[in-house]
C-alpha cells in the first residue's frame, strides 16, 4: 500500500509523484487553479487552515523553497514554524525519530521536510502519527514532487493537455531529484513523449526504465519538442571528473536561440531556478518570450497551497493527532 | 517582596517556582487544564492575546523550548518575535539594560528569556517597565520553572493529588536548573516525599536544605516511588572529573525495567528531553507503558499558554507600557 | 523623475528623504501621529494590510531595525517574511535581479531592503514590478530615511514646528547614512538652521553644499541649539587614522551636561542607538531628563507603520503585481 494515500485513495502525504493515479495528479492541478485567484488579489489570504500548525523542518538550507512553503501556509492562514535542524536539536544528539515524536507532541498538523538523504520524508511519513501529514520539499537525489507539480501546472497552463506533448529534460539527470519527479509526473499525466538530454556521465544507469527516450545531443533531442525543462547544474560537479568545463558544458548543452531553432516554434522554456546564466542557458533564452520561468515561481505558491489544503483541509484531519 | 507577584498577590512575572504560594501553583495547573481542550482541536487557537507582542529573547540557543513558547503564544493569537541575541545586538556592544529599554520602547508585552547566567530573567524583571511581564525559559543553573510546571501538570494528570506521592529526581542535580525548579514546585504543592538520587559529585552541597531526601543508589532511592523524574545528562560532564564513563553512569544510574522493579507498580517515568538513550535510560523504559515523556511535551504548550494568559490576559495589562 | 513618486506625486517607494516635497514629509508625520494611538493600546493591531506580504530583505544583519519593521508590518496585520540574504541565495551565486524577480513572482507587496552598498534600495525600486514598493532600511553611507523620519517625528512631538529650530548633528558625518537623511529631512521640513559638529577627518568634502553650517568644536556648535542629534560611532574607525582614542573622542565630542550648558535650556537629546556609553555621551545625558532616545524607538514603529500604510494601503496597490 502506498504510504501517500489513505484507504479511500485520498492524499495523506505528498512524498513523490511516482505511482500517483492520474486523477489525483489532475486534482492537484485543478485545486491549484482555484488558488491562483487568491494570490493575484490584494488580500492574498483565505481562512482555510486557520489554527493549524505547519512546521518547516529543513535539514538542508533552502531559503527559496522554504519561503514558498511559508507563503503558501500563511496565505491559507495556518501558523508556520521554521526549524532549521542543522543548527538545532541534532547538535544535542537527538535522533530523528525522537525529534519527530516531540514535534508531534506539540500538536502540529504537517511537516514540510527537506533533507540531503533520499527517503527521509517517507521515513517520517511512515512513523508520523495518524493526524499528521508530511510534504516532501526535496530528499537527496530521490524526489522534489512539489517542484514537479508546479512544473506540470505551468505546462498545462500553456499547453492545455499533456497527450500531444513532446517534453525534453536537459542536464544533470543523474543527480537531480527534480528530474525524477518531473519524469514520473509527466508519465502519470499521459505526456506523449518524455525525453532526457544529457552526457552519458550525467545519466543514471537504465534511465530508459523510467519511461524516457535518451538523447546525448541537443540537435536531435530538442527536435519538435513543445516543452524544454532545463535542470540546474550543481557547480561542484565541475570540479569532479563528471563534467568538462562550464564553457564546454554550455557549448554542448547550454540553451540558446540557435539550439532552440529545431524545437516547436511555440515551445516553452522552464527552469527550477536559480539559473546559472551562461551555463544552463544564456540570458536571451532565460528572459526571452518563450521563458515561463517566473510563472513557475508564482505557480509554486498556488500548487503548495493546493497540496496543503488537500492534506490538511479535510474535515476531521488534524484532530486528536 | 517577591518580584513575581503584584501587590494583590497575582502573578506578574514567572521566574522561579521557589516561594510561590500553593494556590497560585494550583491556579497555573487549573488554567493549563482549560487549554488542553484548545490544543487538541483542529483549530488550535483562541483570540485571548490578539494584538499583544511576545518577544523570545534567547541568549542561549534552544530550538525546542523556543518552539513551545512560540506555539503557546501563537495559539493565544499573540504576535511573536524571535531574537537570538548571540548573533545580534550584543555584537554591537549594547548592554543588556539598553537592549531591554529599546525592546520595551517598541511596546512589547512580554519577554521570554533564556540565558546561560543565573539570575538574568529576574534582573530583567526587576528593571522592566510596569506593563511588561517576564517569563524565565531557563537561567544558568538557577531555574527552569515552566519545565517544572509542565512536569507538575503531568504528575497531577496521572496521580490526582500530590500529598501521597513519593517522587524521585535522578541524575545531575548539581548542574540542573530543572531539578531546582522541580523540587520547589513539588514541595510547594505538598508532595509527600521528594528524593534525589545522584552520585556525590553531582549533588549540591547542603542539598537537604532544599527539602529532599538524598540517595546515592537507585536500589534504595527508587523503592516505592510513584514518580521517577530523570534529568538530562550534559555529555560534556563526561570529559571532566565529575563522572565516570557513560557506560558506568548507565550501569549505576541509568533507568531500566530491572531497577524500576522496586518502584510502585504504577510509577510514571518522566524526562525533560531530549533523552540520551542508553545513558539516562534505555529505550524499553523511554518508550514503555509507564513513560509519560511525550505527554510532558504536549502539556508544555498548555502550561505556557496558561502562564502567558495569566500574565498578559488580565484587563489593563500591557496598556500604556 | 523621482523614482519615489508616482505620476500623481504620491509616495511609491521610500528610499531617501532627499528631494521629497515638504507636504509629503508632513503627510508622513501626520500619518505616523494617527498610529501612535494604536501602539499604545493593549490590542496593538489594525487590519489595514491584512493579506499583504512584506519581505524583509536584509543583506546586512540588523536585529534592531529588522525588528521595528517586522513589528510595524505585523501591527498592520501584514504577513512578514524575513530573508537574511548573507546566508541564503547569494551563496548559490544568484544575481540580485534574479532574486528580486523570484520574490516578486511569489506575489509580495513590499521589500524592506538593507544593504552595505549605497544605491541598492533604489536599484531594486527601479527594477521592481509596478505593484511593489521598496522601503530603504539603510544602504551603505547613502541613506537611512525611516530613521530620519522617526527623528523628525520626535522633534515635532517636542518642538511643534521646525522653522525656529537650531539643530546640531554631532559625530561621524562622513560615514553616516543617518546624518545624510537627517540633513535632507530637516531642510525639507524648513528647519531654521542645521549644524554639523565633527572633526575635519569625519566630515565629507563640501559638506556645506548639503545645507549645513559646519563646526569643529562643541562649545560653539552647541550654542543655543534646540535639538542635539548624536551619531553612533563605529568603533572600527578607532583603529584607523581617522580618530584619536575613544577617551580623546569623548573629551572633545562626547556629550556631557557641561558641554550642554551652552545649548537652549529645553534642548532635547537624540541618538539612533545603540549608544556607546562613555564615547558618544555619558549616562547622565543618555538617561537624563532631556533625552528622548527611547521615544525615538517607540516612534520608529509608528513611522514605519505610516510609511507602509501610505505605500501599500492605497486602493489598487499590490494588485496584479
């Protein structure tokens, strides 16, 4: 049984896009749609989660992701507590499970978890008390499912339906939790064709089994695609043997208007941010008319509001936890 | 005159459990009782302190204690400001009193103070403006009175009344602000017998004058006790001459089911957390049926809500401060 | 065209006191006046900015200034997000403009910006989206306009009108953003005479062009003044060649009752805090009957509430940003 779903098939935690039924993925997008109205207004607030407590439990610093979760919870009127674990209880030698039990005992309703180790969010979800929901804000190389869902939302906003789409994910697939979550979400939503474009050193072994077509050059990989999803390159990879220089990487895989010439004329360009300009893409593309990168950020708040409201907004959730 | 009370004997600051009249200690427990309903609900919030400002003034980091105070204030609808003084004004050479005057001038209603030096919370209370209340969140080796009151609340929850109880406090009494506050609270509430169990090196001189019976071994100290309150062991003590090895400490003073055999069969086990498993107690005890350790955490929020509401919720408090 | 004003002459950003029309400066003071009632009450909160998001974007740490802005926003019922940039996105190499675009995309309404480089707040204001307001919380040596306005508010509170006043600003004018903003505000409000008192090494070249009379000794500079505004001395200046010892500085420029003897008998004493006691002034002056230093702090919250309400409280502001 999937730990993410309750016995009526409703979302109970949000840990990964892998294996989620298509209607549920679509429900997330539809719910996010309903919140885009809220955040465009002057009073960007609904009382849906008033009196509920959301704990941002970040074992890995990430101002950007933490900020969007905090905004999402705040705009649902929840109370938010930020706990940066690197500088707190772990220094006292407290185990993850003891920390979890303690925070639960303070009667919180949800944990937003970010951790450098794959599987931590699921570990916490498996051990959490019945009334508590866990949202994965990124675990190791495993998954970053809210990022993937905001990407899906942005694609649907621009393209309507997923079936006819050719989507290319470009860059360091090997180390990317974002890519894994995107691939599962795209396939779950019935995207026509999911491609990955990367050098062999940056691809996981047996990547085809994820349901993607593999390309090693941009010329063939970008041909006729409707969506180009660039990945962020961790600069520390440069110093290892995995990558040539930044200049060489940009020459081969950096997105430019020239390389985009083979894509569909209305292809949209995405990036999870922050962009390394001149590495993953140049500024002409990043700031060009086909870039939807800032819309992704805006949609990130709506999608996280949607997930929190689905997890916490049910009658009876959070009670007697 | 006790700085904690106003001239009508009502609580004005909460600095120590020492010398508090029994009716006032009981009023704190009764008020906390009334808040346990609030925090068990889905909407864990009452508007009692709306528009009031509580400042967490932490000169010593403590995520756990800070978090429970922040939750307590938030659930009373107060606004909370966290100031980590280690990294702020003190680096500019500002004196404690100047900092206090400045925060007061911003019209706050309460300070929650944590400091490595004994007496700091009282110092601040003595110098605070009339409308402002101070809550001691731990000062040096002196006192940690909210911890003691949540312990008392938990004991009363399980045992009803204090008179017939034998209570043992086990561990490093010498360095423990928690132990001092527990002893004063237990005696103030009329507990039948308060014991301390510790090696001679970890007991203050003349500890008997606090109103406790002293034991140096668990076998005799735990006999027939109704409540066992374990203290957290600071691991840095291990490196000094005060303690043998962790293994030796656990052998002599670590709580196990075997050592508990001499206690009352319905004895409850308490710990202020975080537990050093395998040092103060083993997991069989920590997670066993007699452990009320997580209930202590839950009660910590209710007790802090109670104290804040008693200090700040009076008509007229906080005005024209 | 001044970036601070919209095309109807209303305040759109608040970056500097330089060049602001007198009616607008007075409107800020009048609006602050209306908020002093709010913060003196027990429920220190008005719903004016409910559902609006204010981001404290601090590239330079400052607990005190950050705290007053956070309190001001909270008391207007806005949601506040603190971003300490030193430890966040900049470590990922994100450019200031990319960071700005991202935070804007999260649909915030205002940035409160503190930065060690002069001009950063204006840079952000020039690049911000139409619906977003920027408040300068101190940029390099350039300006600290909210500090200056709370000073003006405090002066008006005590002296009524600016025309007849002689005001002396004492200390390190050269490195002081506070002094620059004070001089522009005083001249903009029509103060009778603005003086600066400082050693030659701590005065900007051509300081007279700012509209001040220059004095190098306290005896002549303080004669008949109605207001004495002391500046904070950065202790690191001491180690350079710019200043003699602290003792020597205090002997020459430190404020004492003796030096004040030549001032108007009802002169008020101001300081932006935190005070270096025994350097800029002794405690007899800092805590004496003519000191209004703590009133400045209280007024700081009201003035920042005023500015936020003027910038964000307009019908239509913050929409479709």
